[in-house]
C-alpha cells in the first residue's frame, strides 16, 4: 500500500485551439492513451469554454480516461453578468475542475484575492474541484519574499474553508517568471517551495491536498521536477497543446509513480 497520491497532470490550453483543433487533439490523445494507458495518473484538459462540449463528447464516446476543466468561472450563480459562465452551466457539461486565481487572470482581469476567494467558494459549493493557482513575480523572488507571498495567497483563499470541501482542493505553484518563458524553476526552487506550501496547507488542515508545479514544464524536465521537486504533478501550458508533448509528461508521471510505490 502507498500513501503517495496519484500524480495529476492538467493541460491548460489558455486561449488556444478552436473547437475543430480541440477535437483533433482530443482524438489524438484518445488513441495514444488507448495504446499506452496512464494507469496511475489523473489527467485533465482545460480548454477554452467554446471547446468544452466537444471535449466532453469525445471523452464520453471514446471512453477516454480524462476529465475536463474550465479556465474560469463566475463567482455568481446566475443573472445579469454579460460574458460570464456559471458553475451550474459547467456542471451540465460534465466539467469537473476549475482553475481559480491563475496569474494571467490575476494580472490582466483584476482578479483580486477577494475575487479569488469568492470564486473558489462558488466552485466548491457547487461540488466542482478547484485548482488554486499561486505564485510570485520575479521581483518578489529577487527580494526572496516568495514564501510570504504565496502564504498570503493560500491563506486568503483557503483559511476557514469548510472541512467538507477540503477534498476538492488542489494547489498549483506557478511562478510568474517561469510561465511561457522557457525558464523553468530549478528542482531546488520547486522542492523548497513545495515543502513550504505543504507546511502552510497542513496548518490549514489541508495537508492532503495535491501540490502541482506549472511553468515551462515539458517532457524533458518533468521527471526531475517530479522526483527532486517533490510535486504531485503538473499544470502544463504550452506543452499541453500537442498530443506528443502532453503525453510524454503524462507517461513520465506514470512511470515515476510506479517507481515510487
Ligand atoms: P507554460 O507551461 O506554457 O509555461 O504555462 C504554464 C501555465 O501557466 C499553466 O497554467
């Protein structure tokens, strides 16, 4: 028996791939996973809203072992919120996960800690799983204040969260300076941060939550980040847009889990 949680690999497509391209990628992933199933790894794809229906249809019809997530959701249940999508709408489409507090939304769409909190609350109240994204800018890292920075992000979103929602929470550490830059955090940096995040999560009685790393992850660096960085998986951007590169990260997680057990 093992207490190691199953690795989790999430592909955040961001604003890439229209629904035709999404169907193509979904089919490719389906074939690859049928040929070489990822027996120990949970897989989630997080497409743009307009691709969600296509993805859930393919996954259901082809019986692909993969969940679908959303990149954003409204904190409100319904009403006059032009351009927004509710948790109820996502659930009707069989979405199971939602990213909350991605640094791109925090930076470009005024997602304050208060909005992160209310969105996270709406997600878990609806029974959806949440991936809370945290991570510091380069200036914060250069001032060596990254630990305090992410502590504050974690606490403002998770302190006081009703215990019944704890199992719905995953945390993704995504240093802003490593996102889409090709500049991966070193396994030492990820390892130190993972230990820190787990200790803060334990203080919040969330010690069982999976901790992911995101930021220029690819098939080459995944094994080291997983082994030495001590994370439970990855939140992948660019490398999730191609079936081969996404699959190579998934296979790495699967193989590492086999070795660890
Ligand atoms: P990249 O893997 O492209 O750096 O993106 C990471 C990310 O932001 C995933 O949410």
